[in-house]
C-alpha cells in the first residue's frame, strides 16, 4: 500500500476519539456545523422538521451524522477544508488527509443517521452515541454490549447498512462497510 493512500484513516480515528466527549455537548456540535456553513463550506443541513413540516434548527445530533457532514458527495477540496477546520477545532495532531481512497460516502440527500424530529424516538440519538462509544472499545467485535448496542441502533429510523459505513469511518481496521457494492461482491 503506497504511503499516499488511506491518509484519511489517522485523522478520522483521532476525530472519533475526540468526539467521544461531546455526547452532552450536541448543541455545540450543531453550532460548529452552522459556523462552517456560514463560512460557505458545503456541510449537511441542520434543518429539522416537525410533524407539520415546519423547519427549525436541529437540537440533537449523533456522531455518525456529524461524520456524514464531510463524508458525502462533495469535492475532495471541500472535504479537506472541512477536515482542516475540524482538526483545528478539536486540536487534532494527525495530518489532514491527501486522499480518500476506499472511503464510502453517504447520499447527499440522506446524510442523517436519524429521521426528522417527528420520526425520532426519544432515545434514537442516544442509541447511536452508545454504539459509537462501544465501537471504540478494546475489542468491540467480541463485546456482547457492542452487539446489543448495534442491534438497538439498527432499529433507529433512517439507519440501515449506513451504520456499517459509519463504523468503518471510525475504525476501518475493525469494521467492514456493508453498503450495496460490498454486499453485492460478497453475495449477501
């Protein structure tokens, strides 16, 4: 593997570790995304909707939706600019990636891992934070708590195989992205 490939992995793993302490600071994460938008960076919309389709700023965010903000169909230059800003914000030491080889992307129109507020259950966001936290444990594959958390997260509206994509973003040496191409290849 050439040194110029998979340069995204160190910063992604470091960002995942830094994000662990932000579950109770979700409003600040949303404000950060909105600040990036105000600086004309292409980030996921934070416009939530109620049952009457009235828009309002999202009030809670899961870590996979946060990662989805820069793992979607935007230019590599845009992704690098967002990651440069996140590196500074979170005081990361890893280099900003120079490539995104093997990185799966969510659909721009469906980059949230939760539904709009009227579709969310009270613990949906918490379920995603729980699986995110346990995925960063010593041996999540053999951790029965991780397996339970994964199953619970799979019940969240808007979660599908995209959860495996999110897990791959944060621990690519442990988790396999099971999006359509990989499922096809593995005949699953």
